[in-house]
C-alpha cells in the first residue's frame, strides 16, 4: 500500500510546464497527472482561451480534424504574436508556422517575415502582417493557407505583453546569441545568455543591427520558442501554476478546445524532440515608396514542397 509520504514524493517527481509561446504549455500541463484543483484551473483557462473561427462550427470540419488525431496524421498550427493596444487591433509582429508529424516525431518550423509581400484576399498584394490588421486571425490564416497551399488546422494568438510576463513566470530562457548588439538600451553579448521577459522581447524584436535583417530576427524568435519548449519539458514545480494560468487566460486565444488539447499532447508530444527550421529566402525591395520583403514564386513553391513532404513522411 502506498503511503502518503510516497505519494508526496511521487508528485514532486512529476514534470510541470513553464511557457511555450502560448498554447503548447497547456498541452504539457495536461500530461503531468494534475491534481484536481489544477485540472479545474486548466479547464477554466482553456475556456477563456478558446475562440473558434467561424469555419470551426462546421460539423464536417470537426469530424475531419478528429480524423487527423485518430489516424495520427500531421497537423499545422499558426502562432501569431501581436501587439494590441486599446482601440487598436494592431498587426502581427510574429508569425510562425509549425507542422507537427507524429509518425516521424518531428516539427517543421517556419518564421514568416512580417514584411513579406503576399496576396491578402480582398486587399491585394501587401505585407503579411497587415492581414491581421485587416481581418484578424481568420484573414491571417486564410492568407497563409492560400500562399502555401496547405491547411492551417489550428492557431494560437499571443499578446506580446503576455509573452513577456510568461517568460518571467518560468524564470527566463537561455539561448545562444551569435552577435553582440544593443536593443532598447539592453546589451546582448555573444554566447549563451539568460533572458528575462523584457530582455527576451527586445532580443526577438531587434533587426536593424542584424546584417540579415528580418531573417535574423525570425531566427531569434525560433530560438526563444525552442528554448521555452525545453524549459517546459524540464519544469519541476507547481508553485507558479496559478500565475501562469492567469497569464495564459488573459493573453492567449486558440481554436483548440480541451479534448483536442489532450489529444495533441497524447499523440504529438514527442515531436518537440526534433525541430527543423525553414527559412523563407527573399530580398528587400521598395515599391511605391514602401519597403517589402520580396519572395519569388519559385521560393514559395520550394517551401510548400518542404512542408508537404514533411507532412506526408512516415
């Protein structure tokens, strides 16, 4: 018979999450054999976060999504980081496409430069980050789907202020910085550096001092997301669960509901062990007095093929 002391010891050994760019942290929370009161808080937080797209109410679509989970098929998530202020929807400051393949236990991660010139339905050729300003998450998702010819099954929208709070709540993240630079009055030295929330936000926003511009900035974004995933996998305390859940509930939106989050954790949690990054290659060009990141049709097709091959791999 298991004693109370042994039970407490077992609970201490369980893994608990920190922060994974919004939605992924919840998936990890579900896998630790949560106590009832935490489970109840998770349900409440997921209810606050849940914001389905209009198309999600279609029963046939929900059935198709359920089939993906049942058959262990690849799924694609679009992560959007936005700066929203009172009276202003804002623009997507960060856009990362994640393709999870549970059969190969891999994730393909593509950062989409915010100045990339794409066709936005109903608005013509414009910067991709304007899609969110024009039509929120639905138009951002539609634009990415149309451009790359792949389905976006789920999304997670993160307010960047919440991102900063979340990094603080987990005690920061450690990344390897490839060049010394200063951003927002903060100096980032070359080498391994530990970042708190404010530092992490400045770190992923810098691009003017980077010889690669937005491409270098996107690489830093991916590094911080991956570092957060690593932190989540090694989380060993529940002392800040309430704080983290409060941050999530107030700063994250997703069309994933509770059952889907559970299925995503159970069938896809090992994909984080092998993450491969894709880079959208292009060049800067001024058109009509506006600077854009121009990507050729050939490059868009290359990225599409990479993603589809990843999705179909066994």
